[in-house]
């Protein structure tokens, strides 16, 4: 299949950048979206043009590095799918595809389609951990956890930190990511001790990074490759209210 | 470990602002319900509505306390709404060339616009029926026992097509605001979950429809001559 691509090109963080048109020729239906870009890049390299820079690592949907806005959707048109797992059979011969980087003040573009997502790391450093004295590993059955709690905590922990929630949110809000992280700890006994200061610190850091405020659009949930539910946002709001009232 | 250095003031933190919007919003909704029940006495008749209005007016200090409370609620709600909106625009300084919307409702995406239009309407409504500035002739209306004739004032007011239509449009915008607002309230307060959220969406829309029908019934009844001036004329 042959495609027309409009790709965001930007030399570095300071460059203004622009959308450039490229032809993708003889693309195989079985390729992933990133493999399609690899093919385009091969061509560009042969022509002596700087290849399109994009983030990726595992290419199996677990690392959260791939991050492309495809035709106005974070991670493209398929539900619960990262770009690296998106196959070209979901497109038709002759399609025009717009490829843009995540857009948020807190995620500055560093080159082409690559953005700096270290704001997420700083939110995690603010409270996304459990403080323990590391010793020998405790027995697995020393700390009983109800199955229902473990399941919900696991749903929250499925977040891979890709940032699609921020990219798809009309307010560039990071609530889905932060709420998944807050919930994953709050639901387990190990995270219980620090739950109040955790939610306050992580939200304070989220605000400081310049993410927007949630207005309950729920676009994040629709874009999330791990189908993190907006119920975690409600949970974080509750955690935050409880922490505030407790003071 | 101290918590103080990280805990930004509740009222300026993102989630705190949302909670303020939600609490002031739900109080305003409470007022809307009470106000609607009061107003629907129009259908019982002149005697009932005018007596009710006179009772409210006679509350004196309580009345002013209540008005002040409503003003504070409205100011916080509008102010935080505008701040949220401005901050959210700043959070994405460079937009997309192509941007899709998957599940955000149109009502959720137009909250600031419906909100500001409702605000403009509330100002007009107060000037029209409460302070009687826009139609000073209403001030002369008195009923047979010498009370302010709120009944005739409302009917005279809605007999004017332009005014009645303006009220109907405003009520539609209000209902549209509420269809997202009531559901949003539960999410913001942390009371929504997977089980309830879909039901809340439906209930929120139903509630908005009830509010619309309730308020719209009055100008419509006047336009259709279902409620008439005491003399029978219109
Ligand atoms: C009788 C009038 C009003 C009522 C009953 C009302 C009620 C509500 C409620 C319950 C919410 C949901 C809060 C939440 O997000 O959880 C809300 C949101 C909102 N209101 Fe109002 N409101 C009214 C008037 C206004 C006015 C005059 C404005 C003008 C700026 C406004 C602007 C907004 C905005 C921007 C939101 C969205 C906040 C968000 O989604 O995060 N509202 N309203
Ligand atoms: S919540 Fe979903 S979209 Fe957001 S960072 Fe986690 S996995 Fe990505
Ligand atoms: S490259 Fe790892 S999730 Fe896509």
C-alpha cells in the first residue's frame, strides 16, 4: 500500500518546526506503524535527508516509549493499542496520515516526534514510592491482601506511563496517569502509611509541571492503551479530599 | 517527613479548585430546585404566588443573608471556572493540526461558554424581575389587597415574545450546562465508580431535562394563554 504522510519535523527544542509531506511506498499490511516509519526513514537516509526521530523501545506494548498522535488520536485509531502494536492493516491504500508529537506545555518537543516526558518522573519522585528499609524479602503470605483490592491495584498498575492521557486530554491534564499511580499504592497495605502525603505531593508536583486541570472529559480513558479507567481519577479526588480534611 | 512544603493551598491546587467548583455548583443546583418549586406556584394562581412572594420579601435580614450567600457562591463558581479555563488553555500552548474527539460530550466541552451565557442571563433576570430596572412599569402592578403583583408581572413579562424566547434559550443553556455538571459533581467529589458512572450520566441528563421542562413551562404557558392575567386579557 502507498500512503501520504504529514509528519511534524523540528530540529531541536528551539526550532519552530513544521509539518512535512512524505510518501510511504510499498508498505506491507503486516507491518506495525513504527516499522512503516522505519521504511520511510530508510528511504530518507538513502536520499541524505535526516530521518524522522520518534521514541520507541520494546515494540511490544509494555514500555510506554512510543508516543505518536496519529490523525488526531493518541496512539492512533485502535482501542487499547500502543503505536508499536498498531498494524498497517488498519489503514487503506492511499490514506493520508498526520503524525504529530504529544502536545503539552509539560512535555516539550525535543526533536521531531520526541517529547521530554521527565515531568512524569518528577511526579513519581514526589511520592510514587513506598519508603521501606530494604532487608530480606518478606514471605509472600506474610501480608494478606484481599483479592478484590489486589485486582483493582493491578488494573491501576497496568499504566505504562506513555503520556497518551495527557496528549489526548483537551486540557493536557495528567490526572489519569497520576491517579493510576496514587491508586496503585493506596490500595495496598504497603502504600497505606504514606497515602495522605503521597497524594498531596504528587498532585502538587503535577500542578507545578504545568499540566492542565481535569474537567471530566474522559478523553484520556478512550486513548489509554492500558484502558485505565477514570474511576481512578474519582479515587484520587477522594484520596485528596480525605487528606485535606484530615489536616 | 513533613507534608507542609509540598501541600499547596487547597484553593489553588488543581483538584481543590475543582472541588470548589463542584460544591458551589451543587449549592446553586439546590437553589435552582427550590426556586423552581416556588415559581411553579404560578400555576396555582395569583393569590398563591403573590402570597409566597410577599412571605419571601418579609424575611428581612434573612433575605439579605441569603442573597449574599448566593452571590458568594456564584462569584466563587464563575471565578474558579474562568481560572480553570485559562490555565487549561495555557497547558497546551501549541495545538494539533488534527485533533479527534472520542468520548467527550459537547456539553462538557462548552461548559465555560454555557456558564458565561448563564451568568449574563442571571444579570438580566435580576434586572428584569428582581430589581425591575429593565421594565420599570412592572413596579406599578399591585393586586386587589395591595401586594406587589408578581403574578401579573410574570405574565406581562412573558407575553413579550422577545423576552419569553430569551428566557427559553437561557433555560436550554442552563440545562445543557447541568447535563454535564451534575455527573461531573460526583466524579470530582470522588463518589463515582465504574458501577455508578454510566447511571450518573443518564440521571444527570434526566435531571437537566426536568429542570428545563420545569422552568420552560412558565413562559410557554403564558405564550399559549394557559395562564392569563386576572382580568382575562393578555
Ligand atoms: C445556576 C447556575 C449554575 C449551576 C447550577 C452550575 C453548576 C455547576 C456544577 C454542578 C458543575 C460541576 C462541577 C464539577 O466539575 O464537578 C459546574 C461546572 C462548571 N461551571 Fe457551572 N453552574 C452554574 C453557572 C455557571 C456560570 C455562571 C459559569 C460561568 C463561568 C459556570 C462555569 C462552569 C464551568 C466552566 C464548569 C466546568 C468546570 C469543570 O468542568 O471542571 N457555571 N457548574
Ligand atoms: S494512564 Fe494510560 S495513557 Fe496515561 S500514561 Fe498510563 S498507560 Fe499511558
Ligand atoms: S515501544 Fe514500548 S510500548 Fe510501544
